[in-house]
C-alpha cells in the first residue's frame, strides 16, 4: 500500500511540473514576441524620425535656393522665373553617411494649370458676359469647338479642354473634353445647377459610397479621382500638368510651363490645342532664349489666329508658388515629402506638407 501511494504522488508531481514548464514556456514565448514587436516599433519610430528630419532638411535647402533666387532677381532689370535658374536644376541623389540616399528637387507650380481657375474666372475674363451654365446644347458646343460663334467659356476653361486633348496616349474629342471640364467646374462651384454635360450631386448620390460635390476650391489634385469622367488613366496623365495652388488669383508662368501646357494656350477661340510640333518648337525657342517673356510668346506665329488679349490676362513670367519633392531612403525604407512653398516678398513660407498625394 505504501509503495502504491508513493508512486501516485510522484506521478502527480511530475504532471504539475510539466504544467508549470508549459506555462513558463508559453509566457517566455509571449514575452519574446512582445519584446521583438517593441524593438521593431522602436526601430520604425527612430527610422521614421530620422527620415523626417532629412526631408525637412531637404525642404530647408529648397527654401535657401529660392531665397538665393530672390537675391539674384533683385539685381536684375526684369524679374523672371525660368528653367535656367539654380532652383530649377535637375535633382541629384546625395549619399547619407549611415547608408541610404536623399533626393530633392523644386518645380514651379505656376507652370501648371490651376484647376480652381475653372470657376474663379468663369465669365469674367473672356470678353463675354455669358457663362458656361447659360448655354446648352450639342450644336452650340460643336459650333464653339470649330472656332465659330461667340465664346461662351472663360479662358481657363478653354485652356483646360485643350490640355485634356493634348494629353499623350489619348485622343479625346471636343465633347469628351468639355464633359470633363464641366464636371470639374460643377464639382468646385457652390451651386447645384448641372452644366450641360457636367455632373452635380445627383450623379454622385448613386455611387457606392455616395458623396457630394466639394462646393469649394479644390484642396488637392487627388480630388480629381472623385470626379465623373476622369478615369485612372486620364488622372495619371493629367497630374503632372495641374495644380490647386494658389487657391485664388493664380497665373501661368509661360517660362516654366511644360510642353503640353504650352500647347493648351493656342487655338484662339477654338478648342484645338497647338500641334505637337508647334509645342516642341515653342519649348526649344524658350530654351534657346528666343522666347523670354509673355509678349514674345504671344507674338509667335502659333498664336496669330486668336485674340491674345484674353489669354494674356492669365499669363505671367514670375512665380510665387513652388513644389518641393524630396525622397529619402534609410534602412531600406523609402519616405517622400511634398511641400508647397510660397514666396511672399522676401519670405519663403511652407504652406502645405504631404507624405502621400499632393
């Protein structure tokens, strides 16, 4: 009897020992996993803070470049911003001492088409009191697209239609481009009156999820994704040529505008952009110093068929809004910063920062 009880006690003790070992092992595995997660979180945080510091350093270099440009321009007889200045140089990769690299560059946002002008200048700079919502019908659109009849769109609206038609890889008809332009204008304006081929709240009410138009100036170019008629392909092609800065009163710098934007300036009262060959010729003449001002651009034969007084009102040779794009790679992790900089007199002020889309 005694030996039997001893064996039972030993068996129970062994079971208890095994349970304690199993519990301790589970706790150790859990602690090890939590420790590894905490180490990874800490490492990610440190890399993120280090990367952010480098990106802010790139922004500070951009600010310094624009300040240097201010000093240089102050000594020039005519102040102009063009692609031959220091701030417009090609972006270079700078190796970092601890590994990785930093890349940054500046771009003139006023060399892009300002989407908010589609509504801001509607009916006020065309020499006509008619606005887009006051004329309806495909016949009127066709007549206007062919360059005949009285103008019914503001100069920025006509320019945007031409820009859409100048996009590489697309062959948008006048009606298709007009529909997109009117949809963007409807998305921005504060009324709920649908333009002839535009899109107001009822268009977006049936989407999943449903939403409404902005009813105000666009805050980001990425809002174009939400507008009827703009496919992902058109969006990607259009993004390099458009901006939402400044929110009011923007002009287009003809000395920094890309070739597609230059093509959108031609066509007179029609909606046909300048040919690709004419756009290339204008860009080459500008690079060679043949075109150095708004007047010299509009004196070119490419603009001989239209009334240049209308387009002149939205053109300029100097800019106040710039985009810094900076990228850093540290520990195989890449981070990007978009920083909108405003030149206000002698001050260079960051107005907007984003690590996603602009």
